[in-house]
């Protein structure tokens, strides 16, 4: 019987998509349903599908964020996730800490992209701590924009130790806030309000969550590289119009777009043979390598 995976996202319903894929010889229907920022609708959807789907992805909000070896639970994300009682639910953090940590050295070792010496603006490390650590390991000059892109304050950070110290103070408060205060949800996902231009201009590459990248992105991104995931064909055309040279997505193309890590993680849970139990996150990378998953690189300018 075909597997069915549904990502319930606080994002815009305009980004909804369905794809049919085959994983380990099993047919898997992957579906993304946006609730246009409504937590109530996300809870209703999960409740109505619980036990009827093989796994849920939780999109448009994290359940957990990480800094300095500590895990912080977002109250609203946890509240939504707890609605699922029979079908497993994942927010993509398992893949972020395995796949995205692996992608960076893979790209460099395969000669696909060189990070050493590049100036990289990472919009939020607490959301992708594995990627942040891997980028630093390459010798890149990395600027962390967590305070800028989450709190809207012009204070870049230049080390993960600084981020960890700040997180110990601010995270206990931030995780209690409504998600719409700290992350673009609903129709806000389709909008850019150019701001903090100097940080984009400084960078050779902008990395991290696409909606945060887009949040303050200037019109002129000529020659830049974007390292992200969850982009639609419309997003790609918008990046091309802005002059972005190269797009790298950590997740592969599935049915014409790159789905979020929460969706891919949910698909792996569905086909892992774990009978509804959550696999060890270390298993994700093994599963992906057996499937031949690889990052996607798109040259947007000639």
C-alpha cells in the first residue's frame, strides 16, 4: 500500500504541492498543506488526519531550536505537534542536524562548491546548527544573523559561542512568543521588505531558511549564491530576476520543487520500517545515501 505523508505548515496555502515518489520500492505521496498562519487550522488538520497518514511534517514553525549544545522547545510548535497522537510528526530538525551537516563537506569534497574564504551570511543558526558548524569547519567567514532575521535588530554575530551566550539569555523568552512574531507565516512568506542591505552586500553566499533569506532581501543580488531548501519554481524565477548566480538546495527536486526538511524527514520515517517509532536521527543520513539523494545545484545566470 502506498505511503502518505502530509506536511502541515503555518505557511501560505499558495505554496501547496503534491508529489508522487518512490522510495525503497514503495510509492509515497508527499503533500504540503499550508494554513495561512492559522495555528487553529493546523491543529484541526492534524487532528483530522491523525492515524490516517503514515507521518506528518510540521512546517512554517520549529518544534525545537538548538544553540550551544542545548535544545529549546518552542511553545507554539510543541502545542501543534502534540496534536498528533497516532501518526509520528517531525519538524525537520533530525535532518538539519544530519543531512545539512553532511551536505557542506560533500559539496566541497566533490569539487561542486568551495566554501573556504567565502563570506557567508547565515540568516539563523539556531534553526540549522549542523549547517552552521559545518560552514565554520570549511574555513569560511561566517556571519550569523539570528538577532537580525528573528528579532529584527541590526546586530550580527561572528561566532557560535556568542550565539550560545545570547541564546541562554533570550531563548527562554523567545520560545514563548507566537510564531508569527519571529518567523514569516501565511501571506508574509511571499513578501520581501528590503532592509539590512549591507549584510547581504557583504556576503558572497546567503545560507539558511529560505523565508528568512527572503524576508529582507534586496532587489539586487547579482552574483550571489543561495544555500537553502523549500523553493518553488516561482521562487527560482524571482532569484534569477534579482541576479542570483547559483542556487543550492540541500534537499533534492521532488515533483518540480524542493520540499522542506520536515517533509523529507517525514517521508523517511514513513518508509524506515520503524512501525511508527521515531528513527534514530543518525539513520537519516544512511537512508538518504542508500537512496542516492544529493543536493541540487542550479546555475541561474549564464
